[in-house]
C-alpha cells in the first residue's frame, strides 16, 4: 500500500476543511521553528492547530516543545498521523460544524 506523503495529507486537510466552510491556513511563525503545520479556523468560531505526519512520522523535539507551549495556553492541538487519523479529524470537524 502506498504511504501518503505529508504534502498529500495537507492537501486533503485543506480541501476537507474548505468543504466544511472553514480555512486551514499554512502556519509559519518566523523565529519559531516547530510550530504546527496548519491553523484550522471554523465557522463555529473554533480554532485548532494541526500537525500532520505520515503514518511513521515522528515529532521533532522542537515540535513537541511548541505543542506543549500551545497546550499550556489552553489551545487545542491535533497531531494527525496518516490518512486514517486525518479522516477521523475531518469527521469530528464535520460533526461540530453541523451542530452549530
């Protein structure tokens, strides 16, 4: 089975969120290496940080640190490994959007 590349996962996330009337901004923060890949903004007013990894991808030390710092600030950070976790996340988002 062909493993999905991080870039492909990202494309799928962006499209899935857009289909649910949200935005999945590419999140880069100068002088802050290791911040999550995407900032997901929903029509519900919710914002999530999303780090995408392949099935076998691992967080770097700096990524783990940045995620810990965001969570200390009560931010919701999702680490999605592979297409199945991405699908589950999009289903979770869809439920939230439909409830509002």
